[in-house]
């Protein structure tokens, strides 16, 4: 064996910098504002969907629902039912109008698929 093998002077590249387990000081600063997890993202998506649904006029609903494919009608139904879970002032009547149009497009099968699906929006 060579007598230089015990010395680390032969290494010109610091390979330890590429170890992903090393702590970096700038990573520790992010603890003050934790990243949004799946629940926060889900709530933000739901809030956005509710704003969009409540902004559409009743006369435009049918045309909007007709432009959706069956899978998108099911997703719309999921957001409608999610909106029913936490109603705000005046939203229930508007969501019922959406439900009527989505039911006309998707039928009872859309409601059954939404109620039996384990994935929530």
C-alpha cells in the first residue's frame, strides 16, 4: 500500500459537499414560514373554485357545463358538494343552481361517483 492513503491531502474535490444529509444554514431559516402542505393547497384550490363558481352568472352556467366532459362534470360535482360543506352567505342557492345544471349533464351516475369516490377535492 501507498503511504499517502491515510492522508486526505490527495483529495482535491470536497465530495462531502454533495451529501444531501449535510445541514445548510439557509435551510434552517425556512422554519419561520413553513411550506404549504397538501391540506393548505387543497383548501386554497377549494376557495378558488368557490370564487369561480359563485362569480359565474346563472345564465352562463348551462353553457359552461355543456362544454365539460363527463370526468370534468364529476369534478365539478365534487366542488359543489365541498361548497355545501361550508356554506357562506348566499352561496347555497348558487351552488344548487350549479348542481341542477351538473345533474342534467351527468345524471344520477355523477352523484353516485362523487359520493363513492375516496378521493376528495
